[in-house]
């Protein structure tokens, strides 16, 4: 008998879903899924993140596989893709309807959400709002799919405002990617002198390793999966960087 044989099978009209009965089974299942080829790349080899997504999904009524397809863990915080967020709200008993539109002239996305026996709630997110938030023209999805990003921001705000009981504090993955990673938004610049005491005690990051890894780091920033500030803050907890290396990382957002 395999380890997963002890996990109960929950029958559903479209098939079945394995549901762990306790934390030990959940850990085994998370480890198995994280080492499979059937999960999104951000969960590959990440048993901890896989378990968090499964637990959060369970609270939302999702089975483990649905959870991993719908939930992402960004900067340690679970979040859900915009389309999955809409599906969760549409399954809520109080859902009364949704209407989404886009104004080409003002470059503004509008989302109107209604709870049953309640008044329609309207949320608009425009190019002007994105510009004020330093998002418009940002490398990655904001350059590739600007209308889609505006629509997802309007939808996310509208759904969260009206269905906090269904979403349990989740934000959209599209929004989470825009937040600074591992940094304080009020301090967007990295000043090496502030870390002088720490840097002196840490091993220097070799030029060879820097040249090997910088392509992947730059691609992550270009794709909107982080920023130079967050990358530097994270790496600087383990290594010290030369001024040339720091300036090169910063230049990727120039």
C-alpha cells in the first residue's frame, strides 16, 4: 500500500480529489506534488509553499490540485490569479452579478460587482491610477498587456471590497507581483553605506557567480517577478556585493 493510499478519496461528479486527513498526510502529499511535473514551476521543489497553497485552498473550498493551479505564494504571501478569484466569488451564495468594461478614451477599466439584496459596487482603475502608482510602462505584463492589468486591478479591488468573506484576505497574483519584494515601499533605494557593518561580516559574492546568475535575475525583474531593490535586500543577507555589482543590478530597472 502506498503512502497516499491512506488519504481519503472524495468523490465528485467530475472524478475524485485526494484530500489529506491530517498534517502528516498533507506534508507527504505536498512533498509528492512539489517533486512532480504536474505543478506550476513556482511550486517545483518547494514543499513548504505547496503546503501553504493547499491549506489556503482548503479554506476556500478548493481541492489540493485546484489550489496549486489557482494560488501562488509571492514574497511569502498567498494570493490568487484574477480569473480564479472571480470563480471563487461566483460560487459564493451571495453573488449577485458582475459587469466589466473598458473605456478606450480614458484608458480606464471598470468592474461592477453586486451582492444579492445589496447595491452594485463600482470600482474603476485607470492609466492615471497606474501612473500614480509607478506601474504604467513597468517592464513585464504592464508593457505587454496594459489593458489586462488595468482590468485585473479593477476586478481585484471590486471583488475584495464586496466579498471579503469569500476571499479571506487574498489579493490577486497580478497585484502581488507589483509590490516590492522583501523591502519597505517607503525606502525604495538601497544605500550600501547603511549596510557597511553587515557587509564587512559577510562573504563577498564572486564575479564568476554573479556572471552566472545575473541573466536569470534580470529576466525575473524584466518579467515583473520582483525588482532590483528586493533582489539586493534578499541577497545582501548572505553576501556582500561590490559597488559595480550593485550598480549593474540597479541598472536593470533604468
